[in-house]
C-alpha cells in the first residue's frame, strides 16, 4: 500500500505545486486525473524518490520513501513524462543501457533479461530496430520495459498515453492492465478516457489539491438524472452558457450539441435526460462549479476542497472548462 500524507511541494518562485495532499493507493490500477499544471508530475517525482517534498510523508509498504529513497528504489518502476532515448541505438541496446544504469540484477545476463522484457511488452519483434524508428506507443512500451525490470511493487507511469494514436493506446491499456494484476500501478493522465477504461479507483487533482477520490461508476451515478442533452444554434449558445452549466458543446453539422448539468432536473425545453459520463463528472469538478459538483456527488466524492478559482483546461475539451467556469 502507498500512503501519502499532507504532502506539500513549494518550488522556488514560490510555486505551490502540491498544497497538502492525502491519498492512500491500494494494489491494482489507480488513476491520477488532472489538467496540465495540477501537480501530477511533481507528485510522481516525489513518489519515485527523485524530488524532495517541502513537507509531508510518503510510505510504501511502511517504508518511508522521503527518508529512505534508496530503499524503495528497487521496489519501484518509474516511467517519466519526458523519457529520453538515444536514437542511434536499437531497442535492445537501449534497454540494456537503461538496465545497466539502474543497476538491475540479472543473473542470466542483461541481454537475456532485455530480451525477456521486450517480449513482455510486445517489442520482441522490434528489438533490432533503431529506437529512432519506433512509434510513440513503441517508445512508451520500451519505457515500461525498463520500469518493470526489477519486478517492482509500485509502477508509476506519468501521462503515458498522451500522443498515442487510438490503436497504440488500446495496446498500451492492455499492457498496463496486465501489470496491475499483482502490484500498484499509478497512472497519471489528463485524458478522462484513460481512467474510464482502466481505473477501478481514481483521484482528481487540481492546483495541487485533491478534488475527489472515487471510482468511475460512482462518479457517473452521482450525476444520474442531472445531465441533459439538446441542440442549440450559433445564436442561442451564448445565452445558454450564461444561464446554464454547460459541460460540453460539440459542433455537429453546424449546430451545437450541448450537454448541461441541472442538479434540480429541470432542463430547458427540447433537452432530454442522458446517461452521465465520466467526462461530465470531471468537467464539473474542474470548473468553478467544483463545489456544487462535489456536493451533488455526495458520498461518492470523499474529499472536496473546492476553492472556487478556475482550473486549467483539460486538453481533451479545452473550451468546456470556460463553459462550466462561467457564472450562472
Ligand atoms: N522545477 C519547477 N520549478 C518551478 N515550478 C515548477 C517546476 N516544476 C513544475 N512547476 C510548477 O508546478 C506546478 C505543477 O506542475 P507539474 O507537477 O508538472 O503538473 P502536471 O504534471 O500535472 O502538469 C505548475 O504550476 C508548474 O509550472
Ligand atoms: Mg506532468
């Protein structure tokens, strides 16, 4: 079990990247969802023992990560958000190099271990190809190969699906799911779909604070009967935004297909109730309506520390935050 208590990180500036985070992560896949600048990478670097927090504690299976980073390093695999490669090496050479740097024990030799790991991440066929020719998904799988080399208890992957095409993403989902069978896999992402597909539990962070800790089903259920969909012409959308909490507006054939949140269940004329999505829940948590959304979510949302300021925009639907951020 990974336990994070009162974690604070203030960078020189000062920039408060983490403003007192409490989180307990059990075995299995756990999502850390938040927009750019939320503090995800900062948290992950601290968990990996690469960055010292300003205050607070982190323990992995009762071992103090902050005081003894060297003790957890062997129990931990980390795929950073920015992962560097030497383009002139082939996949196998690159992996051997990384394993050597990490000091991974390989009784049967590094080459045999590298081969084995490449097979596990489905890259055996590309072992002799230069890393330069690898697709984004292949690079991420190579990154995972080095992260799991020592069979770690905790695997941390920082935004691993950003930039992958749909097919590569699906393949990567399968790999992560396999890894999470018997260990903690902590996945940070700004992509709601990652969480919907992969994570039985997840936390939402925003501006270095926990906004919610829940599971996808509960987050959706909490909004049941409160999400409505309809269409609006270009001339109607502004008024709708001013009067209602719009969670999403997509242009379809020149008209706006709009989803709105109506906690009282009273939609405008022409709007129909629709099943809530995780995207609705996330966007409501991110906006100025964070307090309302968390309140509406009731017991499903354990922690709510909405502060009322605007969050950063999630990359999936950049306009949506402005919409829900607008005063009603
Ligand atoms: N080395 C640093 N020095 C100063 N500020 C930083 C540094 N690294 C990150 N930050 C700031 O800390 C906040 C959180 O950043 P980060 O942890 O990278 O968030 P995320 O990974 O969720 O995008 C941001 O405001 C970012 O600009
Ligand atoms: Mg990041």
